[in-house]
C-alpha cells in the first residue's frame, strides 16, 4: 500500500502497516493454495473410497468362531458384529443418544466441525494445555475403518480429509448407519446389535432409553465403562449421556428422569471355564494349519462338551484340598474329546495338561514292560521279587515286603519296583528310553537305573498319547484338536486327515501289555478305576506323594488324570489308586456311556522266534526236509542222524517207577531249577511256565500281595 507525500508523490507504506498487508496477501495466497490442495485431495480420496455395500461388508478385524465336535458354538474370538441393522431399524433413542453425546452438530458440519475445533483451540490457549479437539462421528468412522489410533498430527490431517470425502460420497444417514454398525463398544462387540446382545441378551432393534444411554456411553472408553468390567461406572456414564440428551433437547426432563438405569437387567457374563484350557492349546495351531488372512473363519474342533463337563466335574470333585488336577481324553484316532488344565481357569489359566512337567512314578512302567514284552518276556513268565542292587542303587517295595517268584502279570498288577529294576537291567535303560520316545514322550529322559520308576518328568498329554498307542494295537497316535477350518461362507481352508500308518510295536506286544494293564485294574493297584466294563490302566505315585496319576482306556477312549500341587510339595494320602483313579472312573462312566462294550484282545500270537521248541510244527511233508550234517553237507532226504520218524508208533512205555518224583511227574510239575533272578540277553535262560493263570478278566481275588503304591 502506498501514501502521498507533500509534493503529491506516492511513497511506499512502511512499518507495521506494511508487514500487516504483506502477511494478509501471503496468507490469502497460502490459504487459496491450501484450499485448492484440500479440494484436490478430497476429490482424489473420494474417488478411491469403496462403495456403501463394500463398506458394509468389510469387518474391522478377523473373527474366529470356535465350534465343538457337534457344531455347538464354544466361543467367539476377535470382533463380534452381530446382525447388520439398517438405519431405519435402529431405534431413534439409540441414534439420538449417540449423536447427542458424540457429535451434536452432526447434521450441519461437512465432516469436520469448525466450531468444535475453534472451541478446542480457545480452551487450549486459555487453559495452557494442548489442543483437545473432539472428532466428529464421520471422523471416528474414518479412523475406525481406514486408520489407526495413533496420536499424531499427520493422522489427524488424513482423518479430516477422509471425513470430508466420506461426507461428499455418502449421505448423513448412510454414514450414521455405518458408524452404528461398526463402532467398538467393548468386550469384542462391534456395532449396536452386537453390544445389545452381549450386554442385554437381546438384539439391537428393541432398546430402551436407559439401554441406549448405556451403549452410547461406552464409545468414549469401552474398557472403563463396560458393564462387564464395572457396572457402576457404566451406569454413571449413562447418566451423563442422559443429561447431554436433555441439554441438546432430544429428550425432555421427564423422559430423562423416567429412564430407570438401576432397573436395567444385564446379561449374565459367560464365565471363563475349562473349555478355555482346550482352546488355548488348539487355536495357536491355526498359524501352521492355514495361511494368514483377515476374513472371518469357523474352527471346528474335536471337543465333546458333555465329556468336557464330565472331566471338569471329575477333577473338581476328587482333587484333594489345596491341589490341582489335569485330565486329557483322546478318542481312538487321537481326537481330543476333553482337556482340563486345572480346577478353575479364572483363578489360574496355566494348562497343566499340556505344559506342566511332572514325574509319572509307576505309570512309567508302561515303557519298562513294553520293552520287556518286545524283548521276549510274556505275562506268564516267572520273575523274582526280592532285594536287588544295581550300580549302587537299591530299590525297595512299599512296606519293605517281597513276594519271591511271581508272574510278570502279578508283578505289574502290584507295581513291584524290584521287578521293574531287574527288567531294566536285563533289557537296558536305553531300550526303555527308546520305547518311551517311540510312544510319544518328548521331554528329556534319563538312562540311570532309577529311570524305571519314573524319575524323568513328562507331560500329561504325552503320557495319554502313549497309552492310546497301546489301546490302538501299537499304532502311533497323535493328539489333535482341530478337524476343519472354513470361511464364514463354508469354503474349506483345512481338513484334518489322521495318519494311522506308523506301527510302533508288533501286535503281540500291545496284546501282552493290555493283558497286564487290565489285570492292574481288575485285581491290582487300579481297582478304584473299575466302571463295570473292561478297563486297562496303570496307577502312578511319586516319592512323598507329590504326584498321583491314573492312565487307562476303555471302549476306544484313552484318558489320563494327574493330581498334585503346583509347588511340588507332598500331598498327604495322594496315590494314583485313590483320587486320580476315582476321577478317572467318574469321568469314564460318562465318556463311554453311549459306546458299546469292547472286550480287550489279549491273545498272544507270539512270533516264530519266540516259540518254545515243543510248540513248533512242521510245515509240509517230512520227506520235503533236507537234513545236513555238522559240516553243512546234505544227507539222506527225510532222514537224518538219530532223527525219529514222526509217523512211527510210540515205543512201549516202561512201568512207572514209584520214586520220590512220582507225584511231580503225575501232576506235570517241572522240577527244573527256577529262572535266574536277572534275565540275560544272550543266551536267554529257559522260561518257566507256572500252572495255568486265571483269566485277566476274572474278578476273583488274586493272592494277597502288597503293591508298591501302598494299596
């Protein structure tokens, strides 16, 4: 700007006036350029925005719906969106409450609220704090759908541009509809319908004024004002919403006073129960089963809810006071039907079924006797229960009593420690460790002589897997919890296929092992696990009663129960044959109730190398046999040196001598020396066969023996 001097000539302005006008000109130019840039940015963003239908179908995060084996919904993880409500289906009180408390000038602003921004700047200058601008509903929608919640000026600028673009592309009703169906209300609930179902147990089309005020009040701080977290805080915030609605004029003072907040009935919160032990174990496996994607998925699991409830009740009803318990139950293909990781998930979510490492005690003898059976032992073999020292280690039986010569079946049924120690010395502890590895033990295994009594720590789920391998006849069993994963539209993303092709041991080994396990339940340490149908199982008790186990199977279901303290302190009276066996029986009565009774196949079909000479048979005609001499040269076909003719009549019998051995010969007794106390691998001593043993399924009382677990 110029001024005239005394001579009438124009002179340029100077001082503050000059700088003022320069600032105005520069500011106007910058504002014009900024406005043009803003318009270009808004138009560009508006062109890239999805359609209204696409906006409706895009979720804010991945939703995972978890179902039990029968299709029952177990739980829902991630965002829950409920039913989409059209704007006309959303109650007016809900719309009025939300607009009043979140954006009272919603109907008039272009996406951002200049008045609100100006007031925020004024309050900041007057109060000396930072600018606290309240976002409009449109800005909140833009942030929830397209942006993050970071507190930066760049994000606020992008949020404003998106809000302006949304207002240009969609109507006010469309924006409000999107907002009310997508805004987060806490507890995983996105949208009005989901919030109404979660907090009031009904859909979002029928909300009272008080309920609408509670829901609208959640947006400011969902975690703080959620009714499930703090009911009083939720009701207090709802009172503020009612006051704002009255101030704005959407409700009258009489309506505000008539809203009975204290009379609102909240939905009962679904407690975190033992199902969470299972889902916490199974769902992380999704990372390896399917590719990453953000779409909603449905996870079909192996869990049987009735069996899960029965397992939970069995643990809670039988654990000694102050102790914890765990249970895992597998179907014949490895499907996890029940998993209980503790007495109460809310108190402790530590999963003792899959994570805890505990000593198995005598339950470890499963692997000891499997190794023995594979090496040539049979359940009828005579073994010696007597004091023994191996490498400076002297195991003892409970009470210090010993039974002398007994069958292998009896030694297992009464859990004789000295017999297990002798077997370990005979077959080798490394062989036993290898057997445990074969059957699914994944934790470190010691090969010291004492390992035969269960000194190596194991997981419950691994031990159950091992017993399931015996139940399956020697086929490897791998526990699994997810059968299928689909999209919400039904497209299959993953389908489980059980692999039953890996054979761990020959069938005669598992037949013999099942024989031993069944006897342990019928007449041995596991008598408390009887359920009125064939059960095969084994107890386990550690030193000082720190751990109690029972593992067994019946009708295709294999179940393991553990009890003890988390701090590994002794528990008075805790033995595998007491509380764990009772919990097993209580659970299994429910688990197998609808299954047919399946007798065990314990018939031993021994391999040819293990047959006694008098059990062998010729195959074909004797004339087809070519005999050789000591030098390997063939001799006369069908005849050999001193080879008796199998078809020749028996020689005349000499009169029986009435000597001291007459009675033994008449009764068929064997007067040969007894089996050595320790079996040697090479050469193997001759096996002594006792008189015919009673059927393992015979419930009659066996000879009175004190077992190794004080039973």
